[in-house]
C-alpha cells in the first residue's frame, strides 16, 4: 500500500509518516502490523470523543438508513441539520443564534469573511501574523505566514496584519475595517493564549469603529479548553464564530455562527450570498449532533482542566521543557530546537505514542488527545515522552 500511496495519492510533504492504518478505537490507533499506538493528537484536535465512539457510530448508522444527501443546503428542512444548529445555539449567548453549516473549517472561514464584508459594506480585513485559518485562497489571505503564502500569490487583497497580543496594533482597526479575524488561541504559531484582556480590547475597538470581531474556534471550540467555547475563558463575545474540527467527532464539518440580523444579510442583494452543496450533510450533521450532546451532557469539558494539570505536572519541572503552552487539552511542549522536537515526536511514534508538530513553531510538540482520554492513558503516554526527553 505504501508504494501505491506515494504513487496515486496527492502528497502534502516530502516525508509523510505513511503509517498503514488497520483500525482505531477509543484513544488508540492500530497499524496493519497490529502495532497499538496511543493517540495524543486526536486527528489534530478533530476526534473529540476518540475513535469509534458508539454514540457517534449509532447516529451515523441511523441516519444512513433514513436519508443521505437530498438537496443543497438551506432549501429543505432536514432534522439533523436543524437539531445541530439548535444545539450549537444553546451553547452560546442569545445574540449568537444563527448557524450556517458548511463542509470544513476553511469554508467556515470563507463564509465568515464574506459575511463581515457584506454586513459592513467594507472590504478591509485585519488578521494576525502567523495565524492559520485554513488553506483555501481566502483563508490563506488572512494567514500571516509568508513562508506558506508566497508561492500562491496573488491572494485576495485588502488584508492588514497585526501582532497577536500587541495592544499598540489595535489602533490599526479603523472605520475602513469590515472585520478582525483572530484565533482565540493562536494554533500554528505555538498555542499562544491572549494576554492582558487582548481579545476584550480588540472587541471594544471593533465596537468603536463599527467592525465585526470574528473568532476562529476551529481548534479551541467543542470543549477543548475547559469551556465549550474557547472565548468563554477570556471575557469576550465575538460577532462571528468559526468552528470545525472537533465539532464532527471525526467527521468533516464546519460552521460559521452569528446573530440573526448579521446572518440574514446573506439572503439577498445578492441572493445566495453563500451556497454549499454538501454543507450540513445529514449524516455528518448527525455525527456533529451526537458529539455536541455528549460533550454538553457529561463532565468532559470540566475534566479537560484537571487532565491539563495532570499533563503539566509531568513536564513542568523537566529541564528539557522550556515552556508548556495552551489550555485544557490543547497543549504544546516547547523544547530547545526543532531538531529535538522532531526526534521526540518520531522516537515516541516508534514507542507507540502519536505526537505531532505545529505549523509555524518548529520547537513545539503537540499534545491534543481526545477529550475522553483516561488518566491511565495520559500517564502511559507522558511516561514515554519523558523517557525520550531524558534519553535525548
């Protein structure tokens, strides 16, 4: 299979891990040779409830027997879509009650940018340096990482960049600005949390000049940071929310969410302001609904903070770990160099623990396990990481 994988499947890097997957269950993935690997990445924060979760599987199978795709999004009333939208709205402040389901986080980014421009009748977007909001042309236009973007220019014009947590840069938000798009916690840049009420101050500035604050919750949402939504940790409420990844419990989904008044402007002038054929697919929406219901009806969200402390306690005094960044089960170990980070990641894989890199911070080791991971599994994985750190 590896030969065919390299020959027929489009590649993303010169050196893919190329593990041949047999099956997965709970917190573990198994390769075709029967090797058992503890998953400390969760599909890059996508498998909120681990692998093969019975409630997600049941929801998918039940919907398969009812109907799959019947019509482009927004024309027919389909119960899985509607129930998921209601469930998401119930987790949010009352003004954030209108949910538009799409296929992925990057499509949600595209929809949110269009919505901000359409509602304000402005064209300028403010984004953060070293942001990551997806990989389509519009999303790349608000990702301030030139090493990724330079080969694909020209991108969509009209974007200005600020430094995350730089309060002086807030003044760059003006009456020309349609929207400010920020990750609640910067992901690819190194799991950088907002400091000194930075997000609150950005929101205040947006209100002063009539711009909209868009918060990218693709990775921080659905319970990963100890609240259902990451922004709940930082005393701010955005005008538009972007979500994806963990919302589907391992299935491909995204959504952008706003108030009824803001979202309504996509209905006309022009009509079909955003359209999507497979967005809100009933099978995927059923998986999303099962995920939201499980996360909100259990203590998984609260448990992420306790599990965070367990992980931190393992590494906080280790001389090879310079810093532990992030919140909840969105954590990164910072080591002295990208070379050390890569050795730890690859050596741990050999020892049966799946870790991963961050996009723009080479010295970081990603730890984003399923929310369902047990204390015993955390201890098992952390002990293997510690063994490799000590060895190096």
